[in-house]
């Protein structure tokens, strides 16, 4: 090490500053473990002379002292982590840098990963990719561009530890222990002159590219214990939300933000774990309020977040770099536009107005933005639904509020998994305030605490270029009572976006029909537009279907009949039940369950290979517990079916089904229990003694069947399609329906004067007497 004392005299005071140059390794003298082009190019490169360290950085010239240090001996590197610049970054990029600023962290991490991995193998260890490195490899076979670290696991204890530390030192790396073993680029690395940033302070913890080494060891029980893996993660529940595809969303303007959003690759859904899996259950959102908002840990510092704009969100590299003001701008514009589109009169108020007047932008250091609406909130359910379709959660807590939902197209960019479920007011959100004109000409502004005690005469004008306002004249008083009955249209699924499990002609014809028409719901039926109510409504959320059950018209009813119906009055229950049976059966199999045709479905299959024409339900058994229950419900919901629990799990046609407009009967009331086509799911459990317990079976031995009656499974056909069932269908049917099970017994109708509770009891009894 060469150290000099340089004298300089700023003003009138003499000062002294140390400087030194590190002992940089010559790559031509380093023995690498491969002949990769990187090493040959490194040896052939005309590397610059070693950098000169000044002041505090002269500590980096002390190799012996540095080896006792941790992060502070790592070379100060100020690389980039933005995309797309650093996407697919490679160590080869480091040979061509002309300044420390254009360096991508991912390039440095790639170099670290390969050299440390090779050295672990060379010293007799067994390395493998773990955590973030594995994630990048699986995602797109490259390094993750927006992180500071790479991860390698090793099996058992580190063999020849001192030899490994020395071997890495001879290649220009610093290996140190802080909770776990870590490796960074040392000041002696051959590329030090390319990588060193003299403007940085001595490296602080975790602030340079580095590599983490994790021990994995096999336990006495045969399991593997991976260091730093959270306890219970192997059994932790994991899910991904149904993220909206921006290319399928109809926005209210052609702004470049929307066009860029639509041109981006289909959105990647974030992965939720533990308590965050609640965010995959869309039914929870009404009661969840703030806790259903996507956890976002944005920045509110200036000048970084000054003039934050929604377009910034298209290029964020990490959820930690998101500005609240950018999210708030996105919320403000879309909620404002949706209010206008739903017939309301939005006005910028409070904090939003303050930012507009101050500097024509969003306030950077707040969590919320504010919009007023004149009069009552028109088309509330339609507004709530339209915002949900765009990835926003609208909920009522003292006033109406809107936040980013887990289904937003940008959810994976905004989501911070390190946060808990959102607590009150701790995410970006919009407050909606009512502004009401009084009979005396004053205006009552909700939440305003002014000198006139919430009464002010506003002067409406445009105040911000970010949102174009076209408010009503202040003389116009929005109507307080709607003159027409409420109406809405459900979010009918586009069949071309649905992934079915076969190429059956029913699906191909259905897809060729094009975009389905949504039915119009009026009066009490508008509840069917509120998807969040479906869990509590149970049968009430099933699409009202009148249908026929008479023979011979409905004999051998098939789902393909539904493609050519001329009126909902001509629909056969058997046709709807066939569609339900096939889709639910296939979805059960696809989610890892074992479905078996039972009860009425099996009876129809044995009698004549078709559906029973005069019943409302069809029956499927499943072996053991329902695996992946919530994914199953989500998959069925995404195909237009409503799965709910009422004594047992049941499935019916939802208002969102692609054929909803063909099946819907508007003259019916909201569906009452057991009055539409539906599927019953019955649990079948194998006992330790070899017998089987079948839910709802009332046979000679109650719910129990001998094992040889159930296993091995056999097959039956319904409308030409094969289905699994019990080994001895005849014995099962005899136990369920008696010896004359082959003789049809048409279900009796409940008398018109029977109470609903009695009718339900009768239906429950009759369900098995087909």
C-alpha cells in the first residue's frame, strides 16, 4: 500500500487528506474454474489503473484490517436497478462500462453468483440456487434487476471454510459473517476501476450488490431445514388474486397512460401468503373495508415525489420506490372519470384542490386525495362495480372511499408483501364527499369545518391540468329522487377469455358466438350485480331460471341445447344440469380432487345414460376433503358459477355466466332455496376399517358402505361422456333409493299454501327420491 500526505490550503486553514490506491489483482494471474468468454475478455481487457481512494475511503487499502470488517470493506458501488434498462443484465456488461453510474446491480450480482457458485463447488461444497436467484431463474432465466442481493444455498456445513474465504479473496471478493455468510466485491477486484463510485460513503449494511449464503441441512426426520426460510412456510397457504388484464378494460379516454398500460405484457399476479391470502377471496371485500386494499408502502418524500404522476407507475422497479402521489393521481383520475360516466357530478375538493392550486399537481406527503360529488351518489352499485372492474375497491366507512384492489393490473408492481393487511388510512385512497345545495342557496359540504359551519357558496372552475372537469352549473340541483326504478347489468364473462378443460364442440360453438350480451336486472334483481353479496345470499345469488322439467320434451337434455334456445321459457332443467355437471366435475379434477357421480346423477346414468329430466339438482361426490377449496371456488366463479355452502357445498349458475342472457327469467323473484338447477357436492370418506362414509346416504347401514362397493372405481356415461363412479352402482342405488330404483318417481311439488320452511324440509327429503 502506498500512502501519501497531500497538503492543500482552503481559505486560510491548512488541512491534510490521505489518499491511497488498492492492490488490484491481475486477472491474467487468477485461476478461474472455466474458460468462459467473460474471463478471456477480462484478461485481454485494457483495464484502467487502480482508483485513488481519498479520506475515509483509504481504509479500503488496508487488506488485513478490511478482512475483519463486514460490509464496510465492500467496494462502494452505485449501480442502477431500473427496468427495462437492467432487464437480462449480464456480467459481460461490466467489461464495457465507461462510468460507474450506468452499472446495473444485476450485472454485478451475476458476476458474484457465478464466481461464488464455482468456488463453492471447487472447495467440495454442494451449492444450489435459492430465494431471489431461483426466482429470477424461474421467472425469465436471468437476474432480478431491482434487488441488491443474490442467494445461494449450500448443503450441510461449509467445507474447508478458510480455503473458501482465501480462494474468493484471490479473485477479488470479500467473504464475511453477519448472521449468515455473505460475499461482496472487494477493493482488490480486477474491475475495481470500472465499479468504484468515489462519491459514496463507506458501504453501510445491505447497500451494495452482495450475495447471501444459506445453509440447508437434512433433519433426522428426513425433512430439510433451510436457513432463513420462515417457519411454517412449507405448510403456508398461498394464492394469487384474479388480476385484471388492462387490454380488456374499457377506459374513458385514450390517454397515453392507458395505451401504454394496454401494450404492456399481460399482468403478473402477485403471490399472497399467510394472512394476505384473504385478499384472494373477493367475497370478503365488502366487509373488509380498508383491510381489502392492496398493501402499498410508497414514498412521500420530496423532492423525489414532487409532481408524482400515474405514468411513473409504469416504470417502478420496486414497491419501495412507489410514490404515494403517483398512486393518488391514478386513483383521482379514474374515480373522477367513473363518477362522470355513472351520471354523477364530481368536483375536486380539499387536499386535491390544495395541490391543484399550489402547483397543479398532487400533494406528495399525504395518503389521500379528495373528490366531492353534487347531490346524491347516483348509480352507486354500478359505480362500485365499474371501479371494481378496473381494479379498485370502493367501500363505505363513515363516507365512501376508494383504494387500489388486489386485482388491479399493476398489483404486482405496487404490492409490498412485507406489510401487514392494511389498517385504517395506511394506504393511498380517495375520499368521496357529498356536496348538497340547500334551499337557502348555500351548499352543505360534508366534513368541511369552515367559518360558515359547513355552508359555503362554491365557485366552480377548472383548477388542475391533470383532471379535466366539466362540472354542472351551480344553479343546477341534481335530482334527489330517481324517477326510474334501479337497473344494472352484471359483469358477464367473455367466453373467449375462459380456459376450459376440453375442446368439446359445446365450448367451441360457445366461443364462436362472440361477446355475450349481459341481461338487464331491475328492482330487487339489481342485487345480482353486487358480486360481494354472493356468499351471504347463497341460493339468492343464483341466476333466476324458470326452465321445463316435462317429458318427453326434456328427455336426454344436453348442454348443447342451450346454444339454440329461443326463450328462457323453453330451457330444460336437464340441459342446465348437464352443463353444471360437466363443468363442476372437470373443475374438481383440475383442482386435485377425486369426483364420483352419485345419487341422482348416477341414477340417470344407469337408467338411460342421461340426465333425469324432472329434477332441479344433480349430484357429485368427492373423496376425502375438498382440496384447494378457495381456488376451486375461484375457478368456478371465473366460468360463471356460484359455489356456496348451505349444509353442504352447492353450485348454481351465476349472473355472470356467458349464457346468462339466454337463461335469465326476469319475471321470477330472487331465487329461493332449491328452486333453480344446482349441483350438490357430497363428501365420501374412507374409514380405517375399509368402509366408506357417504354424506346424506340413508341406506341399510346408514351412511356407510362396504369398501368393495366403492373401490376400485368404475365408469358410467352421461350423454356419451364418461364419468367415474363407485365400483358397484347398482348396490349404491339400491341403498339410496330402494329395490325399485329403476322405476322413475317424479318429484312431488310442494302445495302453494305450504310455508317456505316446510317446503325446504320436503325438498331436502325428496332430493334423494328421484
